[in-house]
């Protein structure tokens, strides 16, 4: 009787566990190729399989936690019809790790409306390809641009404004990336502010010309972090037009750092009206963040996330356990699950970009 083979892959495919036919066939191949085509064992099941989304409080929101209706391609707004419900992104450069996601809010899902938020994670100032300058692609040149935009809910074309704003911000900040990096290195807040204000004004002008309609129809906020890729520069630059959030998670403690110590006009009076591009291009606020410490997490977000984070201690506690302290940087799919933790009365789009400092 022939020897029976044993299923070692977990997929129903049989293969030998020791030396035998498989080993004979693979002998002579380069080691890397031999390992790539050798039958593998299935990955063990996770210790805690993901079920439904986590919720804060005794009961979850009444909206179903999943995509529902969609805009129609025949509705006259093709962009609204083809925008994805969810976007997931990320990057790693040396000691910096980024996770980013934008998720359509429960109310927009229920009503069959598109996501009005947008995000951008990109590199400015160099055309280097990860892996060409070192094992992790960190060559110490250029900046990371981490940006979020929130289309104003009452503006009928705000989804167009938000997605155009993050792209145009990248386009107009890129030519001055070297100067911005030098300003951050020198902790020169005045030069940084001047460069950012000029770039945002140019982006707003192009946005107005591109969309060819009154600015109020596609009004959007914009918030961004500019992060030097040089690991010796720990200062980060921040810019904002309109509302949203910026938080620092250090250990398991949260700090709201998204409000300037001095208002742009020097009056000390904060205007609670929502500034929005393209019309409010002169209301950019900028400042430099204190040097980061290893283990810090910077959380940049639209107000669909900053609202529940600031207002619900349970959400802060849950996310501090997932992202802070000694917790590892989550895999992208885990990050998406975590940021969707549900809180009653908060049903807007959520867009979040997290930057882990010195953690892998």
C-alpha cells in the first residue's frame, strides 16, 4: 500500500511533511523560490476573532453598522456615485508609522449619500522609492503630508471640494517642501507660516477655478501635519482651515493639541464659525508642535471623530488601550475596526490619520 499523505496546509491540499517527493522536486531550486512554492500551513485562527463593531455605552446606535444605499450614477454627480464608502491607507518610514482611514458616516449610509470627508497620505519633496535608500526606505529627505478634509454638510458639492482640497494642498506644498523642512529643522514658526499661507492661498485659487461654482457650494475644511522624514528632526508642523481635531496620545493619556495658544489675529477671541475653503483661505492657522517623544501617537481627524473622542471618556479609554502604552501599531485592518467604535448620537463621516513616533 502506498504511503498516505497528510494535509499540512489547512486548505485540503495534501503534501509530505518530511523529505520525499516534494523535497526531491524542489531540490536544486534557489532557497527563496523553494520556500515560496512549498505548501504552507494555514495561519492559526486569531485569539479574539473580530465580530461586530465595538460600541461605547450600554447600547449601540440604531443605525446598522454597514454600508447601505448608494448614490446613482444617473443622478447627475458621477463623483458622488463612484466615491468608495471606505478608504484605508498607511506608510512606514524609518521610525514613523502611519495608519489612515476615512469611513462614510451612518447617516450618509442610511440616506444613500456619498462620503464628504477626504484624506491624503503622501510624500513631498523627493521622488525616492521605498527600499532604494535603505532597508526601510528612510533616506532622511522630504516630508510626509498627512491631511484630512471635511466637506461642509450643507454644501451640495462639498465632497468635490474636500477631495480636491487635499490633492491641491499636496500640489502646492510640494514645491516648497525643502523650505518647509528647513523651517521645521530651525523651529522657525514665522517662515513656516508664510510658506503654508502662500501654498493654501494658491490651492484655494486653483480650487475655485477648477470647480467653477460659488465657493459655498463646495466648502470644505482642511487640516494637515507636515512631518520631516529626517529622524533627527522631531518638530512637526500643523496647519488648519476650519474645525476638526488634533490629539496627542502619550502612554494612555490624551491631550487635545488642536487649538492655537494665540489666535491668528492676536485678539485672544476664538471665532466659533466654521472657516472653509476656498473662501476662507486667509484664515489659515499654523503652529509648530513640541518635539515628539518615542511612543507618541498624533491623531489628526475630522470632526466626525474629534467630537466623540472629546466627548466620550469610554472611547478615549478604548482607543488608548488599542493604540497607546505598550500596544503594538495595529495592522491596517485592525486600525479600521478600532476607529469605527460606535457611539450613540455621532453619525457623521469619520476620517483619522494616526502617526506613531518611534514605534514598530
